C-alpha cells in the first residue's frame, strides 16, 4: 500500500468516543474518497457523504463495500448550500473540511 | 465558513451533534520508523495560506458559538500518522495532495539517509495533530 492513513485507527476511536453514531442519520462534509466513512458507516442508520471533488466521490462510490450500498450515498455538494431539508440529520461530521 | 455552519445548523435535528475534525497547523514532524524506534528527519512546513485557513475556521466556529447556534461540549486532540514504505511514495503523495504545505529538500535528504541506513524495514511517516471538537445544536435560536 503506497500510502497508509492512520493504521493505529486513532481517528475512528476518538470519533466513536465523541459522537453518537449508533443508528444516526449522518452527514459527512468533506468525505473525499470515503477514508473515514467506511470506518463508522456500519453502525449508522444512514450516511450521506458530500465533497466538492467529483473524482474523489467517484472513487468513494466505486469502493463502497456491498454491505453498505443501501445505507451510504455520496453527493457532489457545497456545504454553503446543502441540498437537504431542515432537520434531516442527527449528526454532521466536518471531516477536515472547515 | 460561517454560511456553512449556518447550513449545518439548519439540517441538524434539535439537539443534533456536530463533530469538527481538523489537522492543526504545526509544521508536523517527518519521522522514519524502524520497529519501535522513531527517528526525526525534519518537518513539513505549513504555508501562510494553510495557517490563515485555520484561523478563519476558528473564527467561524467562535462566531457560530457566540451567536448561540451551537454549544461546545468537548474539545481535544489526537495524533494521526500517515505512512509510506518509500521516500518516492511520500514525494508523489506530497506533490498530489499538499496544497498548503511543503516538505523542504533537507527533510527529504535526511529521510533518504535514515531510510538507507535502516534497510527495508524502515518506513517514513508524517506525525500530525488533529483537533476534535463536539458541538450541540441549541434548541432555540433568536439570531436566525
């Protein structure tokens, strides 16, 4: 593997300790290629990952594990004009994006 | 950034949570790792633009909290490592991904020296600090 991010899994440990992920409707802003998404998505009810980079979103969609395809979606969207109704999510993760 | 936080407030349910994960601008150390041994090779340098982005993000959060949109419930940090097996892999990654920071030539030279000295077991990593903050949407907001 040319680049290995956080093999110690520190980020997901802190995220799990801090956020109420279980059965949550989650919006991840700045999901990129889904690096973080895959690490928590199975405990959430539904995850929408958004990013401004179409290439990264394509990779994320292609690499989505089959078991998560019905509960994870990716979308090209800008955080300043979120294309979602009010009160749609229990949790918003700003993933290195603010 | 404040507009984005306003949108986050809008799409959150009452009492919903926001998690803000962000690398801290700190000229992160570049280290060669051989088994349990960690050898310092230099630092990745953050450019002015990156530091300015960090300040702007902090100001946006302060503004959102100050306006009563969110209440901060937790703030902490942790270490986050990114590893490469070779210097060439790190160089490629840096060229493709580091837009607001750079690795100085002397750090590449020292990394090369340490990796050559320590054989195939040696890996190179960048050792960053990530801040994690948790906020809660306030039930009522008179400013929106």
